[in-house]
C-alpha cells in the first residue's frame, strides 16, 4: 500500500508514467528498487528519477494514509479488489484513488456522468437537475465534477431524487473548489454520496488537474450526459475521453442561437444520443442493467422541462406568481410586480413561500424561475 501511495505522490508521475513504470518493473516496490540506468532508459524526468532513487516519499506515504483515515476516508490502489472495475478498464487508470463517504455503495450502482458548462443558463441548470433527480430516483448513481453550474445542479438533483451522487475532484479530498460548494460536500456525504480524487492531500486546483478528473468521471460511468457546453468547453474533452473509453455519449439539445448549446448540438449532430428524459439515458445502458432499473419516484410529462399544472395547495397569490414563472427563462421582480398586479408586500410574501417550499430558484439580480 505505502509504495503505491508513494509512487502516486512522486513528482512527474501521472497515470501514463505510472503505467510505464509498472509495465517495466512489475510493482511499485520494484520501481523504488530500480537502478538509475534502468529508470533513465524509460526517458522520465530527471527530478522524478532523483525522487525514486532517494525513496524520500515512502515515509510521507505512511503519514498520508493516516491523515486520510482521520478524514474518514480511504485510499484504493490499482491491484486492490475494491478498486472500481470500470475505472480499471480504461487506458492508464490512476494507480491510487482517494475516497470519502459511501463510495462502495455508490460505485456498485450503475453510474452515469452528468456534466456541462460552469456558466450555464437557467434552462441548462433545470435540465441537469431534473434529469439527475430522475436518474437517481431510478437507482442510478450520478457522477459529476463538482464544478459550478451544471455539475452542482447534477449533484443537487441526485440528492433531491433521494439517490446517490459521486463528486470527482480536481483537488485533494481535503480541499474544496470552488469554495462556495463547501456546504455541498457535507450534503453529498450526509446523503450517502461520496467524494473521489486521484490527487494527494493538499493538491490545489491546478488547471492541469481537471483533464485527469474528467477521465475519472467518464471512467467510473457507463455513459456521459452533457447538458450544456460551449464550443471550447471542457465537457467536450470529457465526451471525447468517454468515446475513447468505449462509453456511451449523450447530450441534451439546446437553443441553436445559444453559445452554451453549440457543444451539445454538435455532439448530437455527430452521433451522440439526444436526451429529453431519463428513460432516454437508460435506453443506452446494457439491457441487463436497464431491466433492473427501478421506476422513478417522480413522474414527469415526457420531453418537458416545465411543470404542467399549478400545485393545488397554493394560495391565490402564490398560484398567480407560480403561473407567471417559467423553468427556462428567469423573470425579474419588476416584471412580476407588473404582470401579477400584486402589491410589493404580497408579491414578496408569495415568493418567500415558494422559495421555502423549494419550488423556485432565486437568481442574481432579483430574478426568479421555477424549479423542475
């Protein structure tokens, strides 16, 4: 165990270099006993060779494991039977996986990656939350990257559906990025979800980390669903990785004039499965898994991202405000004031009541939209 952790902590050793070292020497223990000349033949960085020869990280590996245990986590290694089987199948899998929460329960479920733009629209956020909610309610674990926007909506939707979600981090499991998701980590763990990373404790959110994170999202999943993505979105990289890993690629269609929909519409045009409802995702899974999927707890009109009827238990003011809101486009409070004909006090009371019941989204600039 310690030698695996030490190898993962060695400067310049990512999944590809680790795979080359293991293919050459058979085990991490043998890597740390290799001669300099043998290591130089593999054409790895000089500082990496120096670190391996000095064996300086083996004592730190033991401390690392103790620190992870104190966090309530664990470290899985590539040759361990508990290492996720799907992830082991990919080219150059991470040799260690840091985990917190109910990871074993989550990763034994069928997993679907749900990802998309950080700067998403209200439509995208509602679509991600609705689909994640329904998938989780049907017994599928939602895997996402813990980023702002679509990823956050996916995690929250899965929890709203009473199901499981796994957050794959681009930092160590002792770090939170972005900082505004500090509360979300606790909610995921408290709901029976899990947090996963390939990076050692204390790893900051470096730009180069996130492609590695994306490989894990697709590697843990049977397929990847992209909800919104611009032309240069990292989600398109994840889609390409999913194709390379022989995973299903699915996308939610968007407005053809929206920059955030360019990537998803392009994927659909290129052969990705068009998704309007959770059943479209299940249809792409292996038949034996699809047959095991439970019916959803929340039923929704097929193909619709908006709630068709006004809930019967709203008072007249709440019902009036609800009827003026949409799941796709936010409405500013001044427009609501004009359209509803209510006084500011009555309008504000209705909005507060709807927010308490988690029926609306309160957006920046005093804008409001329905939750799905």
